C-alpha cells in the first residue's frame, strides 16, 4: 500500500511539474515569429580548388530567386578558421534563443585527397557577420580514432529532449563504410562533449553521408546520401534522435539520373511547403523540389534562379533586420526586390505610442507587448530609431511583476511625454495595468522607470456605468503649457494633470461626448489652432477595427465630427486588417506627420479568429491634411515609409 501511495504521489508531482511548465509557456510570444521571417540566406561553397573552398553568402526574398553577396567572394577567411586552409559543406542553424547562429564546416581541401581530413569547424555568431570559430579534430581529441580516415559534412540540430545542440557528421574508418555519428556540443559551442557515437547506418550497412535532419510534427526526418548499388538521396525517420530506432524509406528521392549529394531541406516562409534541394555535383548545378509532407516531391527547377553556381550548402530563413545587417556589410544585390518597411517592429506588438526626444534627438516607440493569450502580457519595452525605419530593441523598461506593487497583469497601451523641469528632461510614462492607469518616471526615454506606487486612475468617472479604465494618452497644450490625461474604453475621459505629472487636478475630470463609433484609444494632437482627437472604433479582435477623428477648439472638447472622419481602415484585398489604436508623430519644426498603428499580423492574423486580436504588429504610414484642415484618409501599406533624413 505504501508503495502504491508513493507511486501515486510521484506521478502527481511529475504531473504538476509538467502542468506548471506548460502553464508557464502557453500563450507566450515566440522568440522569432514566423511572420517576421521574410527572406532567406543561402550559405555555400563553390568548388574543389582552394580558392573555392570557402563560405559564401547569397540572399533571396522569396526562396526561389537567389543573388550572391560580396561579388560571390568568401565572407569568412578559410585560412583563418581552418587547420587545412579550406572549408566545405557549410550548414547554418538558428539557435533556440532566436538570435544566436551556429555554423559547422568540413575542415578540408580536396586537393589533399578525399581521405585527408580529420576535423570539423564549429562557429558561433549573434549577427551573421562576425563569427567565433573552433577547430575540432576528432582523431587527436578523442582516443581510439587512430584508424579514422575522414570527417565529412557536419550539421547541427537542437535536441529538445537533451536540451543541447547535437552535431552530426559522417565518419569513415579504415576498412569500413561512411556512417553518420553524433556528439553534443558544449555550451560555448567550441568543442564536443564526448567522443562520437553512432547515430544512423542503413540496414544495408553500406556507406551513408551528407545527413540533413529536419523536424516536422514531432518526427525527425533524416535525408542522406546512400552509397548502395544505386547511389542517391533517401530518408529515414524517428521520434527520438539518439534512440537508434529509424524507419527507412526505400524510395530514392532525387528526380534525376545524374549523381547527387548534399541534400538540404528548408521550410518556405509563411507556408506549409518545404523545399528539398541537392547538389547535382556531376553537372555543376542544384536541383530543387517541393513538398508538403516530406514524402512526395515535385521538381521546380524552372521556378529557381541563381546568379552563381553553389556546391553543398544550406538555406536559412531570416528576418528583415538580419537581411539588412548582412547587406549593409556586403552590399545589396542590384536586382534584389525592395524590402517592405511595414511592420516597423519585428515581433508581436500593439497600441504604439511614438515620441521624438529632444534630449537624445531620436524617435521612440512604446508599444503593448503582444502575443500573450488573452492580452495577458506583463511588461513594457521600447524601441529607438534615428530614421523611423530601422528600430533598435532597447529592452524591457517596466515589468509589472518586478517594478509595480499595485498590479501585475494586463500591461497595455502606454503613452509618454517629455518635460523639461528645472533645466532637466523628465519622462512621464502612463500605462494600463489590471484595467487601471499608472504612471512611472525616468530621466531618460529608455528608463529605468520608477512607478509612482499607486494607480493614477482606478475608477470610472461619475455617471459612467460601463467600460474600462484603460488606454491612457497624455497631451501638453502648446497654447497654455497645461498637460492632460485621457483614458477610457466605451467612454472618453479627460482630466488636467497637476504640475507633478503624477496626479490629477481635483475636480477636473470630465467625459467628452463623441458618438457611437468611439470604443477606445484616444489620441490628441494640435495643429494650426485646432485640437484633433483620434479614437478607435469596434473591437481590436474585429477585422473592421479602425481609426476615426474629430476636431475641437479645446483640449477638453466639445468635439465636432467631420462627415467623412475615417483616418485609416483595413484593405482586405491586401491582407491588411484591424488597423487601429494609433499615435501620431510630427517631425520637429515641420508640417510633416506620420501615423503609427497596429494591425492583425500579416499574413496569418486574419486566420486566427479572436487570437488575431492579440497577435498584432506595429506599422507606420504618412498622415496628410487637406487644405481645409480635415485629414486625408490614410491608405495602409506593406511598403511603409522611407527612412527620413535629419
């Protein structure tokens, strides 16, 4: 009986632990959102001469048309990183943290013979430009490898079960065939933790090389070249990488009678399709095939173009910022398509507040951190830019769980104002937390921010029975110097702020009448003697979420509503939906204006149902006025704005 009780207790403990782990990860934004993978990096070498045995880069916008970088010259000096003077078979992997990259190479020059190498190279980078490298010589590092003849085509995959990066490669010992082995890399990715162990050998026990593993729906697919009576590309599958239990598919996958090797599979961005490519080395070309199930493949060579002739390489989906980083280093190909600038931020963010700082002469966006189930985010970040196109993540500036004592959930819709007080700049940051409005203060636009210790708005205005105390906006009247705080869902409230900017002037709270189109997200600007009030209509989960406006002679209303008062709404034919909750930026000393807003993430948000309302992305387009002062309706775009010049 005691044994049964102990077993039951152990089961419950393990179950509760797993449940807690699931609860901690469920509904949390991904490290890299699939929507932000908008380009491809092709890493390859070009031939068998020493000059050709080096890492080169090419890029593609669509996965079909590739353009070399750096005039098809090496981007890494082989002599600086290898023991032989040459490298081959580059494989690149994005790490689990989303921002670290791992590359592995065969340390070899073919001019010295196909059995001349005993080593591989491990490389690590955080920017795809600068790499730290380590040579791992299997023969000299691990005893018992005196008969080792060659080490070929290493690759890396993250083994979630072990929590480590697994490096796999083919080894051949004297008198035996090539087999695929593995070892785990150390934490620094500078060495292997142990001597190689056997990962896979076909039932035929004939040679197999050039392994490439991809995971799909919990199943690992190992594509490899077999050297049976008929050489070619085959695949084996398993649910446990190191179990040794593989199910082999007897079919050959290549769609050509010519000799092939170096297969590699990658998933097309924002698609359920994969491309299997392989090196037709006897003809100096690549063959591309497409599949959805990793079992049935269709040749798509006629859809592919490259302005170079690669050998055994791999293709990695990359983000817009990663593409910009490598093209800034090695140049943008002349025929490469123009890159869209919307969304302006990578990742899931919403409710953007935009600020120009007179102190730093930079622009800042303060958004809601989105991608949490049910709007359950708990921290705020900021992003900086000097041109409105390239944005730097400045990190978390306020964490409700660490920095705020009166609320720890639902971190939404912040706003900020810069004030010069006694000759020094101060930043007052208003935010929603647990359906109340708080304020935090800093000396810098990137923080650190210190919470005031209590909510500045915690109850509905007198006479209001419905709605929420959310979505603050702060506005300083250029005519009087007074500052006002606006807030409300289902009602628009305003109150004058005291000079301390962290409390409201008693008796100044009022509700501004609008009309039934008002939902939330008040934002106020001043132009040519008029006050413009912006607000969002409908629910943020609705594809019809949009921005409207009204005009007033006072920062506290009343508001007159023009006949055609839509500022921005979606364009379903372009896949743009739910364009709402905006802020507005005026370029200093110019009558030049921009609107920032969020929309459903493109292209998948519209397919998410209600979840589209908390998987949003921040965009920016130009805001223009008619001669009579009314606002021209903004056409939302994917292209976004061009970088501004100071």
